[in-house]
C-alpha cells in the first residue's frame, strides 16, 4: 500500500514536471526589435545561414518586433515574424536585433528645415547627417557613396531610389552559381 502511494506521488510529480517543461514547439523565445532599415541587406530573412544556398523569405523593417528563437548558428539567429501577413521563420544576423525599439527623431532636410512628414531612426543615417553637416569633405564622400549605391542598384535591375536587398542577394547568388564559385575562392 505504501509503495502504491509513493508510486502515485512520483507519477504526479513527473506529470507536473513534464507539463511545465517547454517542448520543441514551445522553445524559449524573446521579443526583439529590428535595428536596421529595410534597405539594408541584413534586413532580409533567409531560409538558412548559407548565403549562397539561402532563399530570401521577406524583408524586415526598422522597429519591427520579432521573436528570437532559441537557435543560433555563428552570427545568425533563428527568428519568427510576420511579413506581409504571413508567419515566417528564418535566419538573420543577431547584430540587427535589439531589446528595445529605436527612438526616432525628426528628419532634417538639406536646408536644415524640419520636415514633419518623415522621421529618421537613430543610427547610421543620423550619424551620416551629422558628419556631413560638420565637414564638406564628408558630405562630398557620402554623396559619392550614395551615387555608387544607386548605380549598383540600377545595374542589378532594381530601383535606384528604393533598393530591394533581396534582389541584390539573388543577383549575387545567380552570379555565384553561374560561375560555380566556392565561398572564398578566386576564379
């Protein structure tokens, strides 16, 4: 009788432990926020961590909440998010994610007049703006970089003013596959 009671208590304890342990489908997640603009190539959610084999699954936008899953591969982390109304699971570089949304500040036009219709996320764009306003050489250099980026986007068949990083990634993969290049090889 005592053995039966002890067995039932152990069975109940095991049932409680199993009920509260996460399963594979319920693995630990953490809500994170995207820190980069959708024009950044790192904002593309990919099907795997292998650049040459991965397929683009969609583009993230700045401050978009994502669930960071408990799975990593080097500098990549697996996430779950909604893109265009679809639930997506894929891989991104962990460095594009932050624990809190970025604060926004008013965008300043070239004439240093506040433009109430748009915002500029704190980050690379605000740094570029500050640096170009402090130095004529920096302003000229950043202008050259902008022209080069537009030229490359146009050459890859994209819109030079609204670049699509998934198109750029796809074109690079097509170039790689057409020449049977291996990562790190020089042909």
